[in-house]
């Protein structure tokens, strides 16, 4: 072996890993969305004919990805928490703080769900995405609060002791200014009847980043049961305006 040979490039390692993962799929070809590739700075789409040519004996995946935890036939919100959301600790801490502080079950549920856009879907505009996902299943106050926390978190409210988070200065820089649409949504929210519900998400959000905190999802099952309208058919199969979003979380590598 040549000790001076060039080490394997990142691209080559990525190709090797992708091939290994494809082999784990057996007789199916999993595909990545354009959005997935944009996260790597690449605007590209895998060509169906090219993939078939490289895998002539395989069909495209049109259902569950066997590399992911299996979902039941009629999945519930709790099933998504357990099998699709990448991180639960922050959401559980936030809800636990709201519960400890004596807030209503609507506020507690809003805290529990406020970042499911990040945990299961996408970071950009996660409040808007998360609200759209849950809107058919929760009280209007809860979905409005989840949507609007996207804007409120960037603006202090001294009446409830909420200051602009130091974490944002550390993460985004001291010169960061929210985009105009965020400012407009904040200004509209200030006059809304549910303003304080959304503001309480911010208050219970910023102190919920302890990596050593131990909180159990089971502590909130009853609150979810009373305040989240679980469809009998299962999330993703109930023909709601957001059912397709839940199906995408179930089958993220489905070809079409």
C-alpha cells in the first residue's frame, strides 16, 4: 500500500456512505429532495433514469424507509415524538417549565409543540411550519401562539421579564436585525387577544436548554390527550390540510 497516496476525499467518502446506505435498503432506491441538497449548498435533483441505470434491478422506494423507526398504521402525535422528532429535551423542558409556573394546559401544549418544526421538519420559519402542522388538531389559541413565537422571540417584553436573549447575540451576532416580515408579524401580534399565550412560549423557551435536565414525555400524555384532536385514521391519513406534512415525516425518502 502506498503510504503517500492521497487520503479519500470528502466527496468520495460521501459517495461510499451513500452506496452503503443504498445497500441497506435492499430492493428499493431511496431519493433525496432538492431541499435536502440545498442544505449542502447544491441546487440539484437526482435523475430518475440515472438512478435506475445505476440500480437496474431495483425499484424506487414508495413507502416506509427501513432505515428509520417503523411507524404504526394509525400514528399518533406521541408516535411522531418517539419515532420522528430528532430532539425532545428542549420541548419537554419548555413544557415542564410552563407547567411548573402554573400556566394553562393550552400554554403547556403550545410550549410542548412550539419547536416541532425544528425537531421534525426544518429550521427556517419553523414557527410557521409547526403551526401549519398542528392547526387542524388544536385550539386556535395554541396554533396562533406557535406561529407567532417565530417573531416574538426577537423582541423583549419587560412586563413579563423577557429580554432579548444573549444566546441570539452569541449565535447571530450583535448586529443581526430581524427581517421586515418578522417585524410586521410582531407588530400585529402585540394587538392580538392571544399575544400573551405566544409570549409565554418565549418566556418558557429561553430557560429550557439544560442538557442535563431529565423530563419524561409521559408527563404530558394526558395534556396531549385532552387538547390535541387525534384523528381516528392516524396523523397523515385524515385528509386534513396538513396531513401531507405528517406523511412526509413518515416517508421522507419516498420517490413521489
